[in-house]
C-alpha cells in the first residue's frame, strides 16, 4: 500500500488539491496509467484513492462537496482464464519436472493442478493445515485476505501421503 501511495503522490494526480479533483481527472489518470501498467493495477490504485476519500469523509470529517467516483468506469481487474493444460502438456511438464534437482517440483505441480491452489498457498501450507481424514486443506490469510478450505481429491491425498513429514511445511522449499 505504501508503494502505491508513493506512486500516486508522485504522479500529476498527487498535485491536485482534493476539493478540485474531478471525475475527468480520474479518467485521465486511468488512461495514463493503462499505458504503463495492467488494468488490474489501475483498478487497485483507483480503489485505494476511493478508500482514502471514504476515510477522509467518514473518520476525519473532511468535507468533499461531490463524489468524483460517481459514474466513473472502473477497469476490470483481468480477463478470466479459460485454458487448461492438455494431458500431453501436463505429462511433458511433469516428466521434465521429475528431472529437476528439487524433488518437490513435480509433486507441487501435480498438487496445484488437483487443488487449484496458488504457489504461495502451496508453499505456506503446513501439515497442521491438512486433514487427510476429512480431505480438507485449510488456507489462512490468503492473497485476498480470506480463509479457504480446499477439498482434496483422491490424487491430491495420494500425493500428500507419499510425502515424508520432515518439516512443519508440506513442501519445505523456498519461494525462489
């Protein structure tokens, strides 16, 4: 958040006095930023500005005579993914992953396919978060701040059952 605030404050938008800020300023900011970053980043920055306005109004009793966000078209964060790896692609990927020095890479790839979990979620998964009997993996404080409970398929259970519990983490490797 502090990085985004710095970016915003150093842009031309940061030079505008809040009471003079208009919807047109925000539209131009969106157009300018889309030339440099993805739409998801632009949306994130706009939502941060909107949150700052809300705090200024609600908590600090700052009087802003209009809503610059009213009617503003917010960029969509991203296009949803619709493609999945084919069986052949997955077979090739796993075959090559098994040749790696790190013995967990192949299993992590297969586990990700079975669960749909992100790399960061898989790497911070601890054995305490996995219940093989109920076939649930619990994720806490995920990327969007939520807790999730992931059902584990039979292949996912088999992958976990073949691992040695030599560490607190299911996959004791670094994010790098």
